[in-house]
């Protein structure tokens, strides 16, 4: 199994688990910087990881990312709509 490494040397196995990549990014960028990371910090790390992926791996993770973001977006939209619905008995 292939793996990629963060700029701090943490290895991430490439087994199709997008959430493992996201969790590692959170730990290595956000937590390591004590929540004081910038947009540029995160983008730099994402670019560092992406440069290590083959075109096929990049495509697979991109598709998984779009799927996850679409589901998250849908859930947020539906949550906002549900909050606007009147409660029973009103």
C-alpha cells in the first residue's frame, strides 16, 4: 500500500480513506498550531500531500472529497430548512 507524508513526517496510508487524510490534516496543521493556523498553512500542507499522489490517486481522492462535501452541504441545507419548520401544534 502506498503512503504519503505530511511536511512534519507523519505517514498517511493511501487506502481510500479520505477521513484519515482530513483527520491528519486537522492534527498536523490545526492542532499543532494550537488552532492559530491560517488558510495559507492549510493550503500549503494540502498541496504538499497532493504533490505526492499519482494522477489516479489524486482523481480517486478528489471524487471522494466531492462526494463528502456534497453530503455535508446537503445536510447543512436540510438542517437549516428543518429549523425553519414550525413545531408541532403551532
